[in-house]
C-alpha cells in the first residue's frame, strides 16, 4: 500500500497550530498519528487518526500513548483492552510513543481501571 506523505504533511501543518488539549491518564482519544515510516503504526483514513490510550503524562503538552487496533492477530505485545466504540480492541505496546497534545482530536472515554493497570504493568516490563 502506498503511503500518502504529501497529504499528511498538509494535515500535520494544521495540527501543529492547534491548541494543546487537556487530558488525563487512562483516557482513550482519537489521535492524529499521521503517516509513518515502514511498519510504524499510522493513523487511518484521510484524517490520519487512530484511537489511543494515554499511558503517562509528561506535562501539560506531552504524553505517552499506546495506539489501539481492532486486528485480532495474536502477539505478546498486543494487550486486549475490551470493546472500544463497539469493536474489540488491543493495545499495541510495540508502538508505544510520546506525542504532543495537539495530536489529540476527540476524547472517546476511559479505559477500565483494571485493564489499565494490566496495560501499565505490561509496558513497564518492556524496560
């Protein structure tokens, strides 16, 4: 599949001038992940967005997120997180990353506390 870097650059310029969002850990958001290199997780469709879980705060403008997927492929770094907006989802720990809050688009809700605790424990084991 061909990646549309040119269109993403237009969207990225608009994203950069947006106001930072208020957030808290454990929230699920639609996030502009864009078009990335190789097997790095991209945002989908023409808006380049994907649901993410906010794993950790690094201040008012920076946070660590874990992208979500509806793919049912089994892998030790894919942690099931339940049903998100009507679809079974898993967190992609291999795609954990730090982003600016301007990438956040719309809050979806909160991840269940018990599942969030399991997700954080699994993330800590990576380091």
